[in-house]
């Protein structure tokens, strides 16, 4: 064999065909990518159904003490004002009795809803008590019933015992919640007045600060009012307490005038603190003859007393003192009947 020869590398051949793909390798480890941008906001969904009324919240903290008010009227100014209003003097006191000559069944229908509030309810109770004190209450004269309402309606039957009525008014509690005026009128019509005497005049006084809850009250107001006016013939007075600047003041007034029996039966004030100003007005409506004659008789008594005093001042003889006031305002005892337990409707 000869010696190994020397040569040069030849040119690269053509690539061979692709081989078969190998198996997939294991997943590698890496860092997450950057967060993408927010997408476009979708359309809003439909509103939910109206929920049930919630429980009343807790009483708020006491407010700050208000500024000191203006001085009140002097005794002389008050005496003058009393004389201008009723033609009488300071000798007429709150406890004077107005005895109606006809029998009367008198029912107070009192709004105790959330918008009234506890302080205003106390003012209403005082107003009602003061009115009751001005009547001669008894089985042959005036009997008084009560209806207290919000969403709940509580009724108390007609009673002829004045002190028991006054105590019951004082015990009335704040109910809160909604204003079911139609249900309250219906309760008074068919329950409180159900034992009314056939020969007695039937009178109701509604005290409220707004419209009935038409959406939730199960009784329709126009139906309740028609039954009270026409079926049972109740003489309905309404005391509406709302501001003239209230956004719904026209609707409130129209609704309360619908409840009232007619002209002169709707009484409007803007604040519960003004209730006392309605006492004389309501008394003159409920007992016009007796109220007018009392004022007239008192004026004649004062005139006679003044003349007698003037003539006696010129005499040197000392006259013995007499007292007539102890008998003029005396209320004779009356026979009373037990008061049935108060009825209530949820």
C-alpha cells in the first residue's frame, strides 16, 4: 500500500430531509405579563323592587339649646287681648264648662305617624285634653271616643267618664310608621260610633299633618269619607298642620277638605304649637249657641259687677263678702259606665 495521500474537503452536500418532530418538552418557568387595560363599561342593569318599610331608627341626640326668646306679654297686655278676643276678662278660666244642649258623640282621630314626632304628639294630647275639659261629659250629654293611628289603628269606645277619658288621652303612645288616615276614619265610623245614641249628634275631629298613604293603606280614602258622611252622618272637622311652603301643600289641603264635612270644617295651622289658638274656634263650631250665650252672659255679669262695685264705693256701709264662683262652675256628679277595652287593628 502506498502512502496516505493529501486531499481537499469537497463542497457541502444538499440538506437532508426533516426528521420526525420530537416529544413536547416540559413547561418552562417565567414571570407573568403586564396587566391589560380595562374593558368598556357595560350598560346598567334594571332597578330593584321597592323594599319593605324599615324599622324606625333610634332617637337622635338632643339638639343644641336655642336662643332666648322675646319677652312674653305683660299681664296688662294679656288682659287686653283676652277682652278683645271674647269680650270677657281674666276671670274666665280654662276649666269653665260648655254644656251642649243636645247629646253629642265626639271622637278625636289622632295622627301618630312618623312625621308627627313625639313632641308634637304631646302637644296634640294636651290640646285634646283641654278641649275635653271644656265639655260637660256624661251619659246624657257628651261622650268622647278616641282613635290613634299610623299604620296601626287603635280605637277606644265612647265613654262618659271625664277623668277616665283624660287619663286615657295622657297614656296614648307614639306609634311612628306610615299615615293610614283612611283606615282610621273607617275604624271610627264602624267601631267607635257603632254604639252611638240614636238621638245624639255624631262629631269627629281629625288631627293630621299630611296626606294618607294611598299606596299602602288598604282602605280607599274616598270610600271611607263617603261612608262617614253619608252612611253614618258624622260631622267631620279636620285640623291640618302643615306649612304653606310645603311642596305638596295644595294636594294636602284638597285632601283634608275632602275629609271635612263642608265650609268651616277645615282648620289650618302651620305648627302644632298653634293648636291652642283653635280651641275657641272649634268650641264655637261644636256648640255655637251655648258658647255664644256663655260669652254674652259673662259680659252681662261683668257689667253688672262693675255697676255694683261703682255704687258700693259711694256707701260707707261695709257689705259682707259673698262668693258665687264656687257654685257657678260646679260640675254635678254623673252616673258612669265601665269603659270597654280599646280595640285595635293592625
